[in-house]
C-alpha cells in the first residue's frame, strides 16, 4: 500500500527526486516516460517523473480505452489474460522510453 507515501508530500517528492536521479544516471537520453494509466502506479509516478525530466508522458491503457488507432499486446497473468494498448503515433521508431509500472507487487 503506497497510500501513506502519496499522502506525505515530502516523502512523495523524495521518491520522485530519487527516481529522477536514477533515470538521469542510468538512461541519459530518453524521449518519454511510458506508464499504464489508472490501473497501475505507473500513472501516479510517471507523469510527475516525466515533468521533472522535461520530457513527455505516454499512457498505456487497457484495451478499448485510448482514442484513435492503437497497437495491442496480450499477455498472461497468474489468473488469466490481459491486454494493453498504446496509440500508434505515441512513440516513433528509434525513440527511447523508460517504462514506469507497478512499484510493488500486488499479486497480479
């Protein structure tokens, strides 16, 4: 449960500071942060991290949630199957992204 972290602005800022430092050191030339929106912590952490880095945020969503033409990928879970989509024009060939997804395992 990351709720206490989200409620504490100093702790949340510290998290973003640490992630920013890590991404800058590990991936100095990236174009976007990509994160799953609304159903994942990638939506909570990705946009403020992208803003700090001065780059864009690209949402990935469950199938059928994004407007326009999309690319879909299916994957297996312990308990079934899931599908994610990204808009066709969200990332161009050769662009570099860092994917921010769940920070803690929740059993899914």
